[in-house]
C-alpha cells in the first residue's frame, strides 16, 4: 500500500482481497477509450487553482492529470504545456 499514490488509493479503499484491488486498478488504468482521453484532457485544460489551495497542491493536481493522460497513451509535449490557458 505504501507504493500507491493517494489519489489512486481512494479507488481501492474498502477492497480487502488483493485480487479485487488488482481488478479495480486494471479497470481504472486499462480503460483508454476516446471518451476517457477527452475527459482527462478536459480536466487538464480546465484546471484552476482554488483559493484554499497551495501552489504545491495545485501543481500536484496538474501533474496528476498529466500522469493520468500518459497512462491512457496521450503524450503531452513541453511546448504544449506552455500554451495551456491558465
């Protein structure tokens, strides 16, 4: 459990059998449909810093969205990150 990021841990919370945890993770990360890709890209494009959020929390969410896109096969170039509207 130490190797699982916090935002992923919430998905397997309540699963006590390792096989069930593994199935949840498979369902979560192997779903690379176009709809999921579009939804993740929309999250990235619309990320805004909240009033109660620190810079590190905001950047953590931003990196999380980039990581999730990478997991479904979408590569974001550094040049593209610079042009995102924030």
